[in-house]
C-alpha cells in the first residue's frame, strides 16, 4: 500500500543521452522519453522550451530563439543549459514525489571528471537528494540483461546520437571501453553532404535523419527502397523535390559506418585473450538508436566474425539498466 502514497517511488534513473533523455521511476518503469534539446532566448539566455517542444524548433527558430543540444558530442557543451535540462526532466518525473529523489544517472564513458562533477551538481541543484553515476555502457549491458557479474566477457556496442560506446565487461567491471564521437548525428551529416554534392539539394538535420531512418542501411537490402526528398536547390535557391534510393543512401553512409566498424575491431584487438575466447561464442549485443540502422548488425557480424544481436528495445536499454540498479543501490556504490 505504501506505494500508493509514493513512499517507494522516489528513486529515479536517468539516461542522459546525447540525443534523447529517458527517465525511469522505480517500480513504474520509463515515464519520460524526450530529446536532449533546449531552446533558449538568444538575448536573455532564458530557457524557452525543453525536450519535445524544443526539438520541434531545431532549424526553425527565428533570430531570438536558439535550440541547442547541450550533450551533442558526448561532452557537455554548456553546463548551465545541461543543468536547466536536467532540472526540467527531474522535476517533471518527480512531481508527485513526497520526498526528493535519489538519482542514478548514466553518463557517456568519455566524459571528464569535471563534467561528471558538473552533472552530479546539476542533479543536486535540480532537487536530487543523492546522485550516483554509472557509465553508460555498463547501464546498457545491465539493461539488455547481460550477466555482467560472471567472470566472462560481456560486450556491448551502443550507437547513440553523438557517440558510439563500446565496452567489454566482466565481474561487474569495465575491462576495456572505447567511446568515439561518430554515431547517428554523423550519419545524418553524411546524408546532408551527399544531397548537396549529388543533387545540389540543401536539407536540414531533421530531414536527413528521416531519410536515414526510412531508407538508410549498412548492408544490401533484400528489397531496396526509395523516397522523395524535399529541400532547397543550392543554385536556383528554390524549393525542390528529388527521388533517392536506398543504394545511394547506403553509399552516403558507408564511410561513417566504416568508422564504427573500425572502433569495434580496435576494441576486439585490445581484448585480453581469455575474454576474446568468450566472445567467439557469446558475441556482442547492440543498443542505442543507431543499432536500428538496417543491416548494421549483419555488417558488424561479417567484419568481426562474431555473433551479433540487437537488443529488443535498443532505445530503452540504458534507462532500463539504471532502473535495474535502483533496486540495488549498494551494488552500484561498490561497482560502478
Ligand atoms: P543517445 O543515447 O546518444 O541519446 P539514442 O540511443 O537515443 O542516442 O539514439 C539516437 C540516435 O539513433 C539518433 O541519431 C537517431 O537518428 C538514431 N535512430 C533512431 N532510430 C533509428 C532507426 N530506425 N534507424 C537508424 N537510426 C535511428
Ligand atoms: Mg545512449
């Protein structure tokens, strides 16, 4: 019964992603899922909108408003804005709480000690009673159900918006991890460049992302796809529509995809031999929105010779991982 009054529900887990922030409330599950975007007044620097509302403004703002992604490259571009964003999400998720929440935050593994401190301070200012951080790949591995407490290699590849995080975990610890600033955003940028080069067509980030999601791929498709794209002709200056195929988009994405493949291979080369041996059978699991790019699992499997699985709900893996550790905060304090 106590639950009805919220006594038990005041711990939350946050996936502070470069593209999306998710909040998990203990005993409830994921209650919030919004883009990590903040719209600011350019003159007063006052926050005008956060999350979904702010993302709709990206690329469409008048001169007095600017929409920014404070975590864009997996590093904190602007501490004040990150804090405002965290405060908004924490307060939104904990409205009905009777006591300030304890907060577990998953942060990119490439973040510096200063940035980590800043995230923790921000969460405290935002009303958290206690703040604990967990490296994002660790949360992802827990979230997808890997047995990370075993003395065996558990490998996770998390392709997000700003960063790809690769980690090998054994006995509750990260044996090796690598974070590169090549992920979904770079794929979008590759589409923008291709459209400009091949068709003199200027498109925005949101259109590029839509193309990537609708017809993008990393491996030849059984049935190739196509779509119409609207943008502005860079020479005539007027709106224009063109037709593109999935083969073209795959070609446009190929260099960026190759950089991810390279990072995975480098990680495998650094893996201690006993753990490499484990990976031959266990393979690795993919998480993050980027793992939804068609055929990326197949390509990675081809290039590494390992079995590759995409998590059931890759966009929620990290948040679910933070949720899982909420039930055992003592574990987290010892291990993460
Ligand atoms: P982060 O953890 O960095 O916030 P997410 O795991 O939320 O990132 O993933 C966001 C990225 O996943 C974005 O770049 C988005 O374009 C990409 N993404 C989401 N769905 C798809 C899809 N179906 N195909 C390809 N990319 C996708
Ligand atoms: Mg993520």
